[in-house]
C-alpha cells in the first residue's frame, strides 16, 4: 500500500527543511564573520613580541581601520537582500548585475577612503593621542594598511553577492585560506625580513588583495555565464548607494551608542574601563553567532520575498526568532554561571573582577533580548526595509543617550555599581528600545514587499 502523508507530517517536513536552510547558511557565515577579527588578532600576536609600543601602535591604527570598514558594512547588507530578491524572482542575470554594481561602488569608495586616509591619517592618529614612538608605529601600520582598504571593501561587497546567491560556504573557504596566508606572510615579513609593524601591514594587505581577486574571479565567471556585462550601470550604482546610505545611518547609530558608552565608562575610572572592555569583547564574540543567524535571515527572506512566498517568509521569521531567543537563553545561562570566574583569565585585579562580574550578570539577563534583536534586524535588512531601520536607530539613541547622561552625572566613581548601571542602560534599555521598534515593525507586515524591484534607476 502507498504510504499516506498526513498534514502533520507535511508540516514537520517543512519545518525540517526550513531549519536545514537556516543552518546551511548560518554555520558557514559564522566562520567567515570571524575572519577579519582573526586577521587583527594574528597581527597583534605577531607584533606583540616586538614590544609594547609596536603593539599599542597597531592596536590604535587597527581601531581606526575597523571603524572605517564597520561603517561600510552596508556594502554587504544592501547587496545581499537585493541579489537574493532577484534570485527568488528567477532573474539571475539582474541579480548578478546588482552584485557587479555593488562591487564597483566598493572599489570607488575604497580608493576615495584610502586617499583621504593618506591625507588625514597622520593628523587623525595624533588627535587620538598617539605620540612619539607609538605614533610612528601607528602611522606606519595605518599608511600601509590603506592600500588594502579597497580590497577589504571589495571582499565585503562580494560576500554580500554570494550570500544573496545563497552561498555562505565559499566565503568561509576564502576567509580560512586568507587567514592562513596572512599568518605566514606576516611572520616571514616581520621576523624573516625584519620589517617590524610594516611587515605585518604588508602581509595583511597582500592576503586581503588575494581574497578580493578570488572573489572577483568568482563573480566575473558567474556574470559571464548569464551574459552580464562587467561595466557598471550607474543607475544601479546609485540605487545601491541610496539603500546603503540608510544602512550606513543605521550602523552609525549603533557605533555612536557604543562610543558614547565607552566615554561614560572612561570617566568612571580605569578599573571600570578595563572591565567594560572585557565585557564588550565577550558581547561582541557572542554577537558573531547571532550575526550569522541575521545573515541567514537576510539571504533567505530576500529570496522568498522575491519569489512572493509570504507563508515561507513568515515561517522563516518565526523559526529564526525562536532560534535567536533560544540561543540567548543558553548563552545567558552560561554567562551567569561563569560571571565570577572568567575574569581570572585576564587579570588578578579585584576591582576589574567586581565590575566584570556585574556586567556579565546584566548581559546574561539581556541575552534573549539580544538574540531577538539581532535576528529581527537581519529579517528587516533582508526585506530591504533600510529606511525604517535607520530612522528607528536614531530614535533608539534618543531613548539611550539621556540614560547615559544621567549615569555620567551620578558620582559612582571607579566602582562596580557604576558599571552595573551602564550595562543596565545598554543591555536592557537600549537593546529593549531596539527590540520594541523592530518587533512592532515585524508585526505590521508592511515590510513584506513581494516580487522583484520594478526598477533600479
């Protein structure tokens, strides 16, 4: 007798397929996400044995570079959903044309920012407090690293293209190979050729350009397969720029929130600042896993909206939101259990331990909320809802900054209660405001604009 398939069995099979699609994109995406931090970590580890001033100089220069590249993340976030939507609509050629235009925009911005960095980098490092030998090392690393800035932005845009094409495995392979090449080149140039911090910068630039070339070859071959020309469509470039400008404003609001938080903690004292930096490092690492889910959301939501498959969009949103909340509960429990002991991995200072413990406990409470926020952020980016995300980001700052202002004017001193209130403001109030604005938007359904875009001009 033929096997009877019940509606319940169909639903279970659909849920398994949805979960498999999410895992298939999210797990490789996580590996690729940590590539750039690993580049900087490798540079720091190799340079750290040269001396304190060399390490501090590389750290300062890397902070400036990370800020620049971080603001350009829209090159991936605007390309992924646009490519995915056209792919879902069955328009492979147009999808690759969007990717091509995103790469042209990345190249142009990379060159402009590199030239601007050469002109203003020395002065900027001085404003940030670099003096004497530290300034010399920071400027050497920064100046050479600017040659790799166009490559970094090309890699970012190309990763967006491949994610939109539902491929996160290739970026993982390229990132892993690039990381390996970077370590070997840096070690040889720093110690074999005695080039100090300049050698670390040269090795990283070479690895970044090698990755960019690999990505360009992949995208060019795919474009030729669908008879897509390599010259840019300037209307398309402008379309990517318009979406990207909103996403840049969204990212800028996040950067402002983090920067002002650091300024408030800095005023409290060195123990709280050290504890806050350790706590934020842990928060950032956990965010990589949540970002992987967000990237899966961008790619899958964009594709299903392009295919006008609203039921699947709703199913994906529900599943990924549940996963985000579940991951938050799990990491929250782990953080709470490790809050009193993890500080010993970094320092023996009792003041730092006390501050880090309270920060991690508050972070643990806020982890489910963070999971909810990161996933819904990815869903709305995947839907191309960039304008709302930007305006909501500004609104969230309006809620958050007065709380920081109050904390900065209460004399907590360099003590755990001061850091406790900072993390309550960040992990509960600020993330709560983000969760509210994202959740309300997700409930309306106004972001579900189905089908391929009518025009890119």
